[in-house]
């Protein structure tokens, strides 16, 4: 369980940085999520597009929406929203400075890109409200209340929200204190705080407290967690570098979460009341 500690001490890039080339995407604006995997999925970029599609379809993304993409990574999703959903107004927030520079260079059509935390959107100079907020494979690194409080400051009335999260399954309550402590450390090394994770019921209640309705929570543990771990196992050996080590341990964690069934990977969509 010391894998992420080793990475943080030695890896020169941001803690969320992923070497997408090792996963099969060498585009200038590459994908960097776990992907949505099914029997017909042939590549990593395809799996990533499918995860994005699941989220976009859940909020009925349209070309007329003012879209805000949170934690957009290397920027593949931004180009995807424009090319496949014909979204004309796209803004984005990303912590990694090198990703922001890449997006500014290779995607000049973006309305605005901010190097900033998506937990402090109130500090950003949005000139108009946002119709749709999407956050692919990133929100589970934060507290849901903080996430929703930040989003509520920029989302229009009747605005829609789509994101991925980790939630506690019903099996979680059968664990003893020692077992829960072990999981707490495991998740912490993946930059996920156990105290931030809720059950599906508590998650829905929290969304309702922030004025959201039409809440849909969909379990994607198998196509995402299991799918990504299976894909990694099929990749050719790529040496013992830190990039490979980080991806390998991510795949190992995904498989453990899936097999244990204690923490589920979910897609959440909702609409402002």
C-alpha cells in the first residue's frame, strides 16, 4: 500500500497526471479517464469516449448549452464535446498547468480555460451562468458538499449536472472497525478520503439539499473498474518506470474495489429544481 507514497515522493508531475501514451492514446489532447468498457470496446480512446457519452447522454447535452467541463485533464473531452455534440460554448477548469497550456495551444476554440480548483468556482470570472456542468472521473477526490456548493454558484436555474463518484455499498456496514481502517488507508493512497464517501441514499439526500431533482445514480463498477483493470492486464509489458507503476497500481485498486463490492463507481446526473 506504499505505491502512491512512492509516486508522490519521486514522480515529477502532478499527482493526477497520467501517461496516456502507455494506455494507447498519443494524441496532443489525450484522454485520461478509466473508460467505459464493454465487449465491443477496441481501444482506450474508445472506452474514454464511451464514458464521456454516458455522462453527456444522461444530461441530454445539446449544441446550445453553455458547458463547463471540470477537471478536463489533457483536453480530449473538450474537443469531443465540440466535434460530436456540436457544443458552441465550452469553458473548462483544470489544475495541471501543463494540461492548460496544451489546451490553449491545440484547442483555441474554447471560450475559457482556467488553471484552478473546481472547488472554488466562485473566484472565477464567469460572465454568464452555466447550463451544463460535467466532471468526468474526478469528483470523487473531493467532498460532495464542497463540490455542490462550488457548482451551485455558477449553474443556471434548471441547469444540469453530471459527474462520477464513489459511494459505499450496503455491504460496507457489515465490516468491523479494523476492516474499515484498512480500506481508509487504501483509499487515502489513491487520494480519496473515506469520510467523504456516502451511501446512495445519503448522496441523493445531499443533492436534494442543494436544490437538485431528477437525480439518477447509476452503478458503473463493472464496465469501469473491472473493465479498466482487465484492459491493463492485456497490455504488453512496458518496463518498470514510475508511469507504468502508477497505472498498474491504479488497475490493481480498480480490480480490488470491484471484487470486494464495498465501494461502487457511479454516474450521477441531476437537474436544478
